């Protein structure tokens, strides 16, 4: 009888250790995948906090020299001296565009972003990562709880950011 109890007790200990290692392996694999596939750029922390849109300014287009509050392109702008990259979208490149189609669509996205930012107060929400590799703050821009990025996607001026740049050029 004593041996039977000891065997069952040891099996339970082994079973518990196996589960602990399985959980550790799952966490490690998740962290690796999030880093490797840049999932963190696409994840936004969902926080239910009542808020009002309180940010706003007049946004001209950025020019050479000191940038304080201005629009760089369709997914990047400056606000009060901070460079912001809209975290949930990607728009065609303007610096430099790889072809005429990319330039035209990039200019349209830039114009639309300026219109949307100048349309009234908005909110900025930080995501999983605070900054991208270029030092830009990664933020989702919302007005009345709706993403400005979603508006630009619906209008065909942006695509959902998936961690990879894509060109419009063949």
C-alpha cells in the first residue's frame, strides 16, 4: 500500500512540473512570435476609459527646418514637437516615392490626413510599443471613438498596417 501512494504522489509532482514547463514554453514562443512577426506594432491595449477628444491644433504641411505641428505624409505628423506615426495604417511613401502612382496616392493621403486632423479635437492612444525604430511615437488617432486610420482605409488612401511596407509600384 505504501508503494502505491508514493507512485501516485510522484506522478502528480511530475505532471505538475510538465504543465509548468509547457506554460513557460508557450510564453516564450508567444514572445518570440510577437517580436519576430512585429505583432506588437499591430496590437493596441484595450482600455475602457471614458475620454473626450481634447487634442487639436492647426496643421499645415511640414516644410524644411524646425517641425512643431505639421503633417509629413499620410501616416506621420508632428504635434507640439513630437513626431507621431499613426500605428494602425500604412500609406504610400512620399520620401521618395518609387513611382508616379505611389506619389499621387501618397499626396492624396497626406491631404486627407491634414483635413482629418484639422477637422476638430482628437485623441491619441498608445499601443503595445511606444516608439518605432525611427523614434516616432506610435499612436492610434481617434475622434468620437472612431479611428482616423479606419476612415482613410475606407476611402482607399491607406491600408491596415501589418508590419511590412508595400509599394504601389510594379
